[in-house]
C-alpha cells in the first residue's frame, strides 16, 4: 500500500517521502487522500497517448482591401493594353471635335480671305503643345505617386514606363489615346462653339490635336523604323515628330532631360537653360519637396529588357 501511495505522489509532482514519517493521526480514506493530492496539482501532465488540441489563429482575407499582385510588365495580350468600346468612343469623340474645329477654321479663313495668320497661329499651337507635353511629363516623372488624387494612375503609368518602356508599343491605339481624347472633347468643343475667330481656332485646333496624339507620337518614338509606317519615319527624320534617337536620351541616366514628346523642338532650349532644374529649386525651397531626379536612380528607373523581343503595334 505504501508503494502505491508513493507512485501516486510522484505522478502528481509532489515530493515523495516515506509514509512512516507521517504523523500518527487517524488515516483518511484512500479516496479522500487521492482527491486532496490531485487538487494540489497546478497543471497535469498529459500522457503520451493523449490528444492535445492547440488553438490556431486563422487569418481571413479582408474583403475590402484589394489583393495587390506582384509588380511586373504586362503581358502582350494583357487586357490593360487592349482597347475597349469606351476607349474607342472617346477617341472618336475627340477626333470629331478636332475635325469640327479644323473645318470651322478653314471656312472662317476662306470667308475672310485670311490664311497667313491662322497658319502662324497653328504653328504656335504646335510649339506650345510640345512645351506643354514636356512640362507635364517632367511633373509626373518627378512628383507624386499612385495615391496622388486625379493624376495617380498617370503618374504610376509614366514612372512604370521607365522600367518597361517597350510596353507602350503594345498598347492599342484607342487605349493609348482615350484619356487625352476625353479631355480634348470637354475643353475644345465649347471653345469652338463660342468662338468664330479663325486665328484662335487655328491655334486651338493645332495645339489640341498635337496634345491628343502626343501619346501616339511617344509610342512611335519607341518603335523600330522597320515596323513604323514610312510617313511616320519621314516625319521623325524631318524633326516634325519626336524621333527615337532624341527620346532615347530621356531613358538614360540621369533621366532629367528631353521631356517633350510631340516634336522635341523645345527640348534643346529647356535643357540648355536648365529650366526644369530652376523649377525644381523653386519647388524645393518653397515646399520642401525633392524631385526624383535629384536621387540616385533606383530599380524603378532602370530599364528591363523585353524578354519576348517582339513588338505588337495595333492601329
């Protein structure tokens, strides 16, 4: 009986001592003694054959937070590169607006027998469009990010363009132009309805047309001559449209020049006179915001090669 009691004590973690040294008092019943000893244990040791179930933390996806996939270049048949009917509708609307503006300019100039002034105004609009494309390109390359209101998606697109510049050649025509076409429709159409001056109309038509198609000019500057229409190659060689050679300087370190993407005619003036550097200094001293061009180029600026080694341009 003593041996059985000592084994029970060892099982429940109690110090073992001989029952012979226990005080001589009326012995309690075995049931009472075992109950008392079991009650004094703080944490029973599970046996080897006992199944232990531990609680596990279950992670559930938040239905509100979107799952962001790993960043990478879009595939050739990626839906983000393809045109939708909405894209085509906006491009058709923009082209109709420009055609209406051009027709009204020609008719007004014919009625007034005035051709030289509208042509000069059109050339001024052409130069201004190149300048505006450079200023806009400089701004979204150097400031803001994907979370910036209104311009976030465009900033993300232009900054990603530095890493994968060849993807612009895979964008379908309407996909590439629909955002600008929508802006042209809302801004140019009211002007053309209210204005009857052929000089103003000539300026607005040429400036708006070059801005609307600037992204296509940009895409052509990333294409190879063998795959571009001969007329486009001729216009690039003549300096009417920005050429591949000129725009390629923008995609080389330190990535802070040749921002204009219509004709590139303003690039030389802007770069030689450090116009954008002066604007960056003003913004920094006034707002304390540093442009990206001041930092050492990171991986987001370094161009990756096209593994497919093929270009698909859809018109």
